C-alpha cells in the first residue's frame, strides 16, 4: 500500500475516532438537576396506592433491600460479569436517598437512565425496560417512595473492573444498546393483552432476567432465556414450552402461579420465588390476568435439544438408590409427588431442561416456594450441599433426567461443582 492510501486510511480512522468521541461526549452531556421543593402529602391516596402496586409489579424491594436491612434502603450486592454493583437507597432520606430528587430527576432516571447529578446509570437498574412506563405511572411510583419511611444509609460504591467503571464505557454501551421509548399499544390486540404487554415489558421488566444477552450484557431476545449474571440460576425461555413457556396452560393456571407461587404440578423457586413473594402476589387479579394473557400469547420457539448423553448403568443404579433413600418419601417412588405439598418430578420441566443448573440448585441449596395467601405454608426441600458429594448429586440428577420417560442428558460431577 502506497503512502497516499496509508494517509487515506489514517484520515478515515482519525475521523471515526473523532466522531465516536463526539457521540460519547453528546451522551455525557446531561447536567445536574435542581433539588426538589417541599411537597405536601397527597390528599388523594389513590396515587400512592397505585405507586405501591407498581413497586410490587417491579419487585423493587427485592433488589433495593439488603439481607436483613431496612426496606428500600439499598446495599444489596448484584454480581455481574463486569464486577459487582450495589443497589441504591430509594428511601426519601435527603442525604443518602431520594429526598432531594425532584419529579423531573426521578422521571429522567426511570425513563432515560440518568441520575439527578447527571451521571449515567448502569443498566442493572433496568431503565431500558422502565423507559416504556408512562409519566403518570412514574410519578405514582415516585409518590409512593417519597412518603415511605426515610432511612439514612450511605450507598455502597460499585466495584466494577476497568473500563466498565468509566462513564465513557457506559456512554458507548448506551449508544449501541439503548434508546428511550414509551410503550406503544398494538391496535390489533385486545386491551387486556396490551395491559399485560405494558406490565411485562415495562415495570415488571421480565426480560431483565428472561432475556438472552450478548457479551455486552444487552438483551438480544427479550424472552429467549439466559443464565442470570451471577451464574447461580437460569431464567428459562418464555417462548419454549420445554422450558417456561405457558402457551398451552389455561389462563387461570398462569394467574395462580403468579399469585400463589405454586399450582398442581409446578412451583417457583430461586429468584422467581422472590418475584412472587415480594411482588406478583400483591397485584390485583386484573393485572395478573393481563400478564398471563400476554405471556400465553408469546410465539412458541423451541430449540433443538443437544445430542443425548446417556448415563452409565452404574451411575443410574447409584442415583436410584440415593433417590429412594433421600427423595422418594416426599416426591414418590415414581416421581409423582404429593398434590399441595411436594411437586412431581416425573414430567417436571425443571428436571428435563437441557441446562440442568436449576435442578442442581434445588438439590444443592434446597427448594423453598414463597409463602402466599393462596399457599401460606409451603413445604420446603432441605439442601443436600453437605450431605451428598458432587458425584452423588450428579448420579441423582442423572437418574431423575433419565427415568419415567425422561430423555435428558446425564449430569457430570463437574457441573455440580460449578453450581456449588
């Protein structure tokens, strides 16, 4: 390549870098907003009640409350592939919470992902989903939080690796993956479907867990399923009936699962148990029906199962023996379970999912459905973390996945070790 061409390439490169720098600078242009003025308690309690329902739908308390801490006071650690984030204080304390946040500052954070002081917020705070919320709903949520008990608790600084801890990197991520947008109803669908879409896509931000993500942590398929950022659980696909798709379920069964956490033949566990315990059990029936209507209407997309890996006969024999010793009394000799008490394992989608992570988590760490009015005294499963070795847990899991008509691949002890 001659000097002229090298010069042209260099000029294009410099121009590209300059353009990118200008775009990042434009993304970082937001400034601080004035502090809030004193606001009286609203005379109409319906706005606060509406905000409480939205907070429940968004499961705000679960993320913004540290274990054993005051509600909404922040401090909970959120593990990501890029480092650790810590949830902020949402209480109306002036120094450490939202006490000085104006209506405009709160709306900008929810819909644009920009803090009161002008800093860009990390998308672990799911503003990429909250951006769909209406101004009225954002204000109702702010009203609810503004008149909750104030807690003075300083926010814990994030612990992200370089360059992910820089505002420039965050600005670049937003240029690539974020565009503010309000929810637009689909006129070809019913009002109930649209309400469900608004809740699922917006305030409930279901895709924050169930969405497939790329290497940058951005959602590429809102409901395609993905391992959670900490790697401990997998949020299954809501498109695939082999995973968590409910397209073939009766509407009332979907409503009952969201409300009660348990129905005959299925129950929630892990992070989804938190969603029900802190959130969906408190939603009005109409909201749950709308969400169920939308979820049942998601298009069915199934993936081809991986090549089947049969377990060795000695492994299955060991697994059968361990199952009879530790599991059969509750789940039944043929995995039939006990209605209202213990879920069946025969035909259970958690058992037969291609990725065995959730089943292994239940064995290693125990299974604890949420306590709800519809299921106030759920039976829990004790953890076998200290009772069984990796090899023994792998044998039990392989037996479950290849018994009673199941055809799911065997589990290796290395997979159990990873879950531990």
